[in-house]
């Protein structure tokens, strides 16, 4: 009986461990990775916009 109880408890603990691992992987796939990608895209857009603005201002300065 004690062996069966021990194995049953280990099975329950393994289930929650596996569930936590799968949950973490799905969070990475569905939340964290897309968020990082979106953040990097936004930074690139900001940098490109800033560069365009600086070039425009430089051209305006050269005209006057």
C-alpha cells in the first residue's frame, strides 16, 4: 500500500510539473515572443522615422 500511495503522489506531482512546463512554453509562444517582436519592430520604425526627420531637417538647413 505505501508504494502505491507514493507512486500515486509522484504521478500527481509529475502531472502538475508537466502542466507548468507546457503552460510556460505556450506563454512564450503566444505572449512573450510576439511581444518582443512587436517591440523590436516599433524600435526600428522609430529609428527610421528619426533618421528621416534628421535628413529632412538637414536638407532644410542647407536650403537656407
